[in-house]
C-alpha cells in the first residue's frame, strides 16, 4: 500500500461512511478501488469521486445522475461537458428545493395559524370553566 491509497477502514473514518456504503458504490460502478484478494485499496481518484458522490447526494441528485456525471470526467474535453451537465442538473435540483421550501413555508404558516387558534380556544374553555 502506498501513501496515495487508503483501506476501506481509513475511507470509512475519513468520510463518515460505512464499509457497506463503499461496497455499494463500488457495485454501482461509482468508485473502483484496487482489489487485492478481499482487500480494497482506494486511490486519490476514488476519494475525489466519493467526495462528489456525497455532495451530490446531499444536493438531492439520484445515484444514476451522479454516475452519469462522473462518467463525463473522462471525455477529454477538460471536464467542460461534465461541468455543463452538472450545472444544468444542479439548477433543476435547486429549483425543486426552492419549491419544496416555499411549500413548507406555507404549511408552517398554516399550521402556526391553526395552533394559535387552538390555543385561543383552549384559553377560552379554561376561562369559562374557571368562571363556573
């Protein structure tokens, strides 16, 4: 093993993922560690790809979208296609997140109004009960 390679345990510790997650990403062809028998050695490329996978997941990208975007890296066009596609999909996800946030803001305001109404009703019940 060289300094450029990490074991599965080192990857788990460094990136806060499980060994099962790394094996899953390998099965989905998102990363491709060096195999020495049962041992997996992760290269700098694998680490860079894992960072992008985790960021993509945080942004709501599907694993298939992430795989397709990662595959664009090797086109030989200085990642122009990869950057353009990532930007396009990123804008779609950002717009979706903003829409979800707006819907949540409306739901929160509606629920707040309903809870305030309920509190007023409870207070009036208690006031009536105290007067009796």
